[in-house]
């Protein structure tokens, strides 16, 4: 699972987000940041509506063919730019070839894969294991929700809350107790499901160290997770529908658990 570091979100990032000019990793950082900054999210939404209105208004003019003289001017510039790009590409290849050999020799045996954040990695493994189960996806079903919450709260040492995701199209299936690689040594998993059988899980891990309460996104293969730390507990919402589909559900979970 690859962690996407969230550097401070600038005004330029917000404008690039509205114009759909951010790379996927940075776009995920901005969307996660907007979850915890509702005023900025409202401002971005207003910009997006304004951009849509302008696009609709000027669409007929944009569809018109350019005058012949202007088209010829643009063609000449494009040929010049293409030639410059080819020269730069050749120079870059030569530079990489010269420096790569030396760097490769110097660093042989010392290149390590990026470290996987333990919280979303554990959540993803548990998600992929138990969401595949047909007969026994959970230990205690949602029919015994009160008992489930009391049991897991006692084992994790905190009063757990189970978010309601009915508005997002998910119903609670149930939950289970899991081991965790933290000082607390325990974790809880709550599983949700749509009518179409799509599942996601909320993973809550006790004994979380550090004070980083930021909202993060990570993904590995089919599994994607939004995760954060609050009050000594780690939370990770994991699904397989992709970042765009998971984001509004993660926002609903985050808001219910942190308010």
C-alpha cells in the first residue's frame, strides 16, 4: 500500500482541482483536506458551478473553427514546440544514461521499497479476507448491534460509535474483534454492505501512538482506504469501489466520529 503524503494545500491547488489539472495523488490529498475544511469545500463547489456555467455559455464559440491565418500561425508554433520537445527528450535520455550507471552502482543493495503505513495496511488485509466470506463475514451480526458495540468497546477500552451509512446506501452487516500490531493489541472491524452486495469495512485500532490527526488516503491493488488517528485510536475506512466512490462515505464516517 502506497501512502500519499499530504503537503499543505494552497490556493493554486484548489484552482487546479476545480480545473481538473491535478495528478491523481495530489487530487486525493486535496479531497482529503477538503473533508476537514468545510468552508473551503463550499468555496470550491461554488467555483465548480461557476466553471460549469461559463463552459455552457461559451460552448458555441469554442466549437467554431479558427480563421485560416490563425490556424496557420498555431501550426507553425506547434511544429517548433514539437522540435524543441524532441531535443529536450534526447538530452534527458543522455543525462539519465550517464548518471544512472553511477547511481545504480552506488546504491546497489541499498534500495528499499517504500514503507507501508501499518494502519491502512492492516485494515486492507482484514478487509480483503473477511469481505470475501459468504457464510461468516462477521462474528456478531447487526441484529445484535447493542451487544456488538458493548463487547468491542470493552475490548478496545473506549466507547465505540458505529456510524450510520444508510444515507450513503450501506447497511451494517456486523463486526468482529481482531488482533493489532500496536500497544493495545486489539482492533475492531465493522462491515457494511449495499443491496448489490458491495462491501466496505471500518477498522478501529487501539493503542495508536502519535498525534497525527490528518485525513489520509492510501491504496494497494483493489483496496483503497481513507484513514486518520484521533485520541489514541486509529480509524480506516476501506473499500474496493475506488477513491471517488469511497470519498463521500469516508467523509460521512469522519464527520460522525469526530463531532
